[in-house]
C-alpha cells in the first residue's frame, strides 16, 4: 500500500502529477521520472492524461507537469491552480522544430508560461530561443533535457532488452523506417491540423496560415517520396524485413495501402520506439526525433531527403544522420549499414547533439528536472472527507461509460484515442516498474496502487 493516504496532511511528502497523452512515446519516461522522484521522497500520480484531468478535483494536490505551454494550455493551467495545484511543463516537440519564429508563435505562449513554476528545456538552443521571448519569466526556464532520452543511456537499456530480442527473433535483421508526416497524413485527414489550429485560435493571421499550408504541402511531397521509395528498397533487400513505423498521429491505414504487394514490407506500431531502434540494423527517417534517438543508441541512421527545404527540414535529427537525397544512394547507405559500417553525421552531428540536448553527459535529465523542482514549495493543502473518495470511485463508472458512448456515437474519435493510449492497468504498472528496477538495480522499494480510473499512485 502507499505510505499515507490521498487525504494526506500538508507536512507529508509532496506530490507530483505526471499525465501521459501518447503512451508509446511518454509512458516509460514518466515512469522513470516517477521512480526517481519517489527516491527523493515525493509521491507521484501517473496516469492517462484525459482521465487525470477529468478526476483532478479528487486527486492529491501537487505539481502537475504538462507537455506544453501552448496557448490552449492557459485556461487549463488556471483551473489546475484554482484547484490547489501548481504547474510545471516541458514541450514534447521542443527538441526538433522546423522554424524558430513559427515554433515560438505556435508552441510558446507567455500567458501559459506565466502560470507555470518551471519550464524544462531540452537544451541550450531551445532555452535561448524561448528566453528571447520570455521577458520576466526567463528565470523559469531550466535546461534539463527530457527523461525520454534517459532511457537511451546504458543504465536503462536493459529495460527493453527482452522486447528488442523478441523483435529480432520475429523479424531477423530488419530495416526500420520511421515517418513523421502527420501534418499531411493525419489520422483525421490532410486538413485536420490546420483546421484544429484555426478552431483553437493558434493561427494568428494570413502569415501563420500560409506557413502551415506550405508545411503541409511540403510534407505531402515528403510522404509521397517515402512511399515511392518503398518498392525499390524492398526489391534491393528481398531477404530483409522492412518495418515502417508511422508517427502516433498518422493515418496508419494509408501507409498499409502503400505497402500492398510488397511482401517484405509491413506497417507496425506498438510499444516504445527504443526496442525497435535497439533491434534494427538501420533506421531511415526524415526530420524525426527518432533520428537522434537512434544515433544515441548507436543504431546506423540515414536521413532520406527526397525533397528539401531551408524552412521545413529539421536540422538536428538530419545532421546526426547520414543524409541522402535519392533512392540509389539510400540503398547504398542501407547496404553499408547492414555490412556493419557506421552511418551518422560524424563530428558535426556530435557537436550539434551536445548543443541541442542538455543531458548528453553527466547527470541524467530526470535528476536535473527534480533538482529544479526541489526548490519549489509544494506543501499544499490536501483534499479530505468522504466526498473525495466517492468522487474517485465514481470515475471508475463515469469515464468508461463516457468512453463507451464515444465508441458508439463517434467511433473515429474513439479509434484515435485508442491508437494514442490503448489503456494502462495495475498489472502493467507493476510489471514495468519491476522491469525498470531490474534493468537499473534501483527502485525496488517503490509501491504502486490505484488512485482513480487509469491513475496510479507511487510511493516508498
């Protein structure tokens, strides 16, 4: 059982609230951060983002760590604070962005930053970019790195060793293609992201709209360039499996259609990307964060650039990779990687990685995040009384009922939600924590218990 109760008094261990939106990308990183926090004396709520927000009034008061400080977050942060919480954030998209000015307009909102106690930057470049806009709130910006990349360190790679071996056993020596073209190939269609940003009010005017339209069209050309590359790559390596792993927000069915008739090519999206990168013989990508992740895991990385743009290409993941523009040199690069040759960006790539990512060496990102949190006063009054317990219990009924209604009335929305977060139960929480403990030799004394629907408490 968790030490203490949800109705804890203010002088007990402070709470961190860690919501997870996209499970494959965020879950293990948030679990690691939770475990590190418990080692320092915190208690943690970890769970699915929407479920946590719906039940926030009945959960412990603490520091809520969000994934963004975009304009759409301001009212959300204000509600969290009104309910007795404090807020911190990082930006999941903040390591790899195409255009500095567009990123600052679309993803960094000063009103949202004003509501936050801390903002955790990926590295010096992102911090400097935001600092130029932040004014009096610059002191909130801390270059920490992100716990997602702690999982790439040798100390934690064992967490994914069994999965990586299972992928090797299943696929043999396979070629991995990661795509990141959701602004064109979105689950909801080619125009969805632009339309949704219009509705949210994050498109400021004609300049923003023209930028987004041109970006969508550029990624459309990129998508079709990757689709056209599949057949010659398939024919060049008939004895190898080729796995195409789309971004969580992409239309996976559309990619499956592109692979029709290619017997050794398949579309798969399951689990964290790390075991896929550990198991792959080579990664092919374009402007994707997995390019840097593969580089840090010593996987050969090739940036395929059938079209290029000074505005819409992402510098960092491409510069750490061996870059090619046409199919023939791509095939040559894959062949070299399969033969054991190093394929990356060399000295320029290594220098760029250190400039953009704060926790490349030394203390891990999770510890740096907690160092920044340790200075905050989180002795917050906690909820008490039977009403809060009943509220948590009601979530086990009302949220599944709402999800069922959505499945019946709005099945496409339900399918998208399922693609991004397919569920999390207590057995999985305990199993993954045990695997993390076995891989790291730490965290053996941490206990997990359910707190609310799809929300779990971790404590010593």
